[in-house]
C-alpha cells in the first residue's frame, strides 16, 4: 500500500487521454477484491471526470475464489470495442 507507482495511484494521464475502459468484475472475487481494485479505480478516474464502465457479475466460481465466471454480456463488450475502435479519420494515400 505504501508503493505509489501502482497504476491506480497514477491515473491523470489515462483520464487526460480519455482512454475508454470497460471492466468485468465478480463481486465475490477474493483474489482481486473489487472494492480494493475495480471500484477504487473507478472512483479515482471519475474524480478526473473520466467515465469507467463496469459489468458486475454477482458470483464467480467457488473453485477460483470468485475470480473466474461465465461472461454475462459478450455483446456489450463487442459494442464497446466497436464504438471506441472505429476510425473516423483514416489517412488514405
């Protein structure tokens, strides 16, 4: 916690670049607890005026301590990628 070079502690450049983020999280993840990771990142990015989309999965598998789960919204992910990866200014020669 004392190390200040973690990405979650250095978010201004991500916010300024307006990098789109969509994260899928399992609410019962004991490997990477969402409150200490995903939701902390979301809160801090929003302080810079950046949006951060979250797809919440109530429960991951018991075997993975909640870390792995069945993907709930693959179409939403495809749409997110399509929306943000569509090139509008292509340099054609």
